């Protein structure tokens, strides 16, 4: 063991998050549940093919008016 070794640094944010998780042990499960609700979806590949084919190419500068009218 090194005599001059300093204790590992832990920021205030890390300490706050650890204290918050200790006070609310089911918080992480709720976060995972919310994540699954919004993001963990089954992707239908056929719909994506149709979506990509329906895209209209965008102009280089979107807000430029068409002067050839």
C-alpha cells in the first residue's frame, strides 16, 4: 500500500446521484420502464423501405424562394 495515495475523487454530482438512488431504490427501474415505453420498439422493415422511397430530395438552402414562377 502506498503511503502517499490519495482517496479516489468523487464529484458532488456523483455523491448527489448516489444519495438520490439510495433514497429511491426503485427510481432506476422506473427509468428503464420509461425508456422501454418510448424507445424499445419493434421496427417494421417494410415500412422503412416505403418511407425511404417516399422522401423528397431537399434543396441546398430550404428557405430560398423559387424565382422561376
